[in-house]
C-alpha cells in the first residue's frame, strides 16, 4: 500500500512525530496558562525554569532539553 499525491499519502513517521511534538507543546502551553491564571498545582514555565536553573543538575537538564529540541526538531 503506497500513497500518491492524487489520492493522498498514508500517515508517515514524520507526521506522527510532528503531531507528537505539537501535542507536547500544546500540553506545555496549557499547563503554563493554568499556572498564570493561578491554578494551585501549576506554576508558569518561567518560574519552573528559574527553580531548575538554581542547581547545577537542573542547568544540565535544561541545556540538554534545549539541545535535544533544537537538534531533533528544529534542525534539518
């Protein structure tokens, strides 16, 4: 089973990964917005990063996540 441009392509692994990243970004945005309106268990992303960057291990994790996203998602 192969797709073509006329009938439409089948779902490719790229589309699945892209939708996964979009879903993660949407979840992160929703949690950040909940934190900004004052929901008790949630904190804004800036505050979370501020606390994480207070320790050396947290800085490594933030830097590693930044590199992972940049290398795997944004670079082509």
